[in-house]
C-alpha cells in the first residue's frame, strides 16, 4: 500500500507517550488559551440556523471570504476556505505537482509538508537554511535548483520549527527568482501574526510581481481554534479554479459551524490576539534565557512563531536524545530529524504552553543537560 511509505505523526505519538509517562509536554504546538467566548457564542447561534445541516458553498461562505479579503486587501475571488492550513497546502501541492516534479522545501520545515509532496509523487529537494545567530535563506541554493527545473518551492514563514522569519529582501529575491524561472511559491503563513523583533513581511506584499504566488493561512493559532479546522488559500482566480477541484474531491467543504466561528473571529474584537502576542513574547524570552544558560545548546534567535529549535553538542542522533529527555527527564520535545535536512542534531520545543508548564519543562531540560 502506498500509505506504508508515509511517515507516522511523531508529534501525536509523542503526545500520547508524554501523557502515559506523566511528562511535561513541550512537543505539541497548541495554544494554551481557550477559543474566545464571542467565537463560541457565534458557533452556538449557528445551531439554530435551519440550514445548519445543508452543505455550505464549497469555496467557503461568501461572508467569510469577504472578511478574509477585506483583511488582506484582496479580491474575494482569490480566496478559498479550507479545512485548516494543512488542507490548504495539500490542495495547492496536489494541484500543481505531478509525478516526478522537483519540489523545493526550505528546511528544517513543518513535518507534514513532506508527506504531502510524497502523496503528489513529487521529488523532495531540501533547501537548507543557514544556521548562525539567526537563520537565513540560502538564495544561491534556491537559484541552483530553479535552474534544474524546480517546479514548486514551499516556505513556512514564520517557520515551524526554527522560528526563522524571512526578511523583506529575502522574499523579494525569492519572488524575483520565481518570476525569472517560472516556479511556484507556496508560503505557509500560519504564524504571520507572531513575530518579535521585526515587522512581518508577507508574500502577499509582492502580489503584483509574480503570478505564481500562493499564500496559506489558518485560524488555528491566531484565534486558538486548532480544533475548528479552518484555514484559507490566497491565489489568482484562475489558479483557485484548479485548486477548487482538488479541494472538492478531498473534503467537499468546510463545516458551516466552523466557518461561522471564523467569521466571528475576524469581525469581532482583536484584543484576544494582542494579549496572546504579549504572552508568547514573554514565554519566548523565558525559553531563550533558560536555554541560553545551557552550555551544551546553541539557540539561534527565535524571530517568530512559538517554537525554539536548539542544537545540542555531540554526535548522538536526535531521536535518542529526545527519548532520553522523555524517559529520564520526563520532558517531551520533538526530534529535529523529523523536520528534514538541517534538523538532525536539534530538537523542537513549543513555548505555547502556559507559564508554569514551560517553567517546569525548562527546569527539567537544564537539569538533564547539567
């Protein structure tokens, strides 16, 4: 069976083991905050809608697409509502990639992008980031692969797992290369709302410079709606018509109740997002300071998202290091190898958890490495 070639979700397995062992779980990136009350209220009201049991528009409810378009200064025709960002990236990849196509992935990267390319029968081409005091794109590597016929480039910005945030100059260079060589760019911008030291630059800021730009976003992390499964894709109208066929074949539509919740998220007060940004900034500082006191670890600056991706000293593989952390220190983190090239020798920890859990997890890490 083809599915036998796909990797299992190590993060989901890790979560189960952490629970069984009573470990502090810094493995899964779920916001510690509940979905805001006004979003819950809107969802409850949807239950009284007599059309609740009827399929909504498979492209997404018009009101939701209008709200998204308004937020992004886009045309509603350029918006497709998806079952989270994961379905958004999968739909884009399956729509573009054919058997044997070369797909560049800026690595280390979100682990689910790799099996999505495998499902499309594409050839994965790693495009490793440079690691230093902060992560940077290797643009010469991108251009080399573009000359070799790369069809699609996948960029997670801000990055899960590294916290890398692409600069305006780096994105400009990528877009110029895409326009010159004709490859597509899919930018997973799930964490666009969460950068720390510099303002965020979106691929959408270069919309008029290249027609092969695709942006995927989500409500999951920004509005603490991971279980509601709502995301969206932004692309040219003609491109979205192709994507819509794959989307319809995969999922049919996004549940109406989730879409109504997403409408409330965009149309309602945004103070929840602002408060969470402050909390994540505080936790980021906690993580960077604690990890910075461990001589055996090197941590590039976390520019965005809510993950730290330290490199440890020694030759031991990350799976073994993380197994020791789980069983001996009782703290769960994710082996770096699962995030692709450049990930080995690292582990990922999430600081999306509440302050007390993070403090205890960091204490256990310090004790383990000491």
